[in-house]
């Protein structure tokens, strides 16, 4: 009797699994995140360049006459290449690593991957922020199989994945450092008093966003190095560039130590990449404050039309130097 019951349960499980496979295929694995689908599309179209990024790529100033994002400007400057962009608010180096590894496993490889190094993302303000983890996207990139895409929904429903690895409480209690000196916890820098912009609040926000002392052990620095180690058999070039920082505003509120700290952080990035035989394009201190459009109360890396145009032009020159004429 017990054996018959187990056999029936096994048959039922098999039938349900088969139905789930059919359903997944019939719906074109609809649970696959849009950025992963976009990556698949670019590979199917055999794009020459894939440009990864976060909000600095596409955020514009409402007063801009030309509201093209950086990737569109870059495509206009490089008509001889086919470019695809995968950009989303708060994307970061760990996720770029997952995309690069995903692409390296595919039969077609673009000639070039463009990977930004945004220094503001290499800090606890970014690393430990619950909404910046992107676990679902990372899962699909790391488990690149048809059965995973088919069974993701039921597995997720039964709690097989932890899609929220960082709690708000844990984030609130992260220690904030100003060049190695503890100055409080994250909750002290993210409460409602920062709705009002004051000189003190401006200094605090610059500290929490930029003044973390970067080390080779930082998760995003480790991801940076692994991206630079993409297997040679893929024949893909990687163009790293350090995104512009509004150092003039930083120096205004924190003094010259702000830009000195940015230089020190960039030196570390360059040293780590130099050990891999890679030289990044450094735009970190290239732009004055009038090329930025924060779009919020406090400084970030968002650019206005002139700033975006400058980045696109520098990238276009670097791409041509790397790739030469199209194949």
C-alpha cells in the first residue's frame, strides 16, 4: 500500500514537472528578468559592443535640448559598430561581473564590453542597501539553463531563493566611515532630517556617498578584477572607465581632501587593473560642476547634456583605439 502511494506521488510529481516545463516554454520563460532578455537579444543580433551602466548613462537634465542618453550619443559617434546598452538604476560591478560571465559562456561574443567604475557604488551606502542587491537578475545570470527558467516560479514560491539577502535593519546599522574613521551608522545619514539641505547635511551626504576608504578586499573591487580576467578564448575586449565625479562641489563642502580622496581611490582602481594588464579610461576629475545635473538634493554622478556628450566622445575615441576598423 505504501509503495503504491509513493509511486502515485512520483507519477503526480512527474506530471506536474512536465506541465511546468510545457508552461515555461509556452510562455517563453516569462519570469526571465528584462535585462537578461535584453542581453540575449543583443547576442542573437550579434551586436559588436555591449555597454553596461547605471543611472548615469540615461538620466538627463529636463532643460537639456538634446536628451539623448550616453549610449545613444555613443552610437551616433560610432556608426560603424552596432551597440547595445544594458543600464538600470543602481547597477554595479558585481552585477556587471555576472553579465560578463554569462556572455562568456555563450557561443557569440561581442568585440567589446564597456564597464563603468562608479566610485560612489563602492561603499556600504551601495553594497548594503537592500534594494540594490538585484538577486533575481543575478540568479538568472548564474543559472543559465532552460530548466531553471522553467522552474524558477515554483521554486521561488516555495522559498528556495533568498531574494532579500540584506534587511533594512542590517543596512541601518552599517557603520559609516570617513576615510577610515567611524562617524556613525547608516541610519544616522538616511533619516528625515536630510530632506532639508543645509551645509552640515551636504557634508554628511558627501561623506556617506564618497568617503569610504576603498580596499582591494571590497566586493566590487574583487568583481572588477574578475571581470578583467574574462577568459582569453572569448576574444572580448573590456573597456573600463571611471565615471566623472562632481569634485568641485565635494571640495566646496569638504575641502581639498575630497578630490584627494577621489584621486587615491582611482589610483587603487588603476593599480588593480594594471596587475591584469588593463588600463582604464579615467574621467573621474574631468568635469566641472556645471556639467552635472544631480536631479536630487545631493550630489551624484548624473550629467547634463554637455557632460554626457563629453563622456560619449571620450568613450568613442577609446573604442576606436581599442578596436580599430570594424571586422
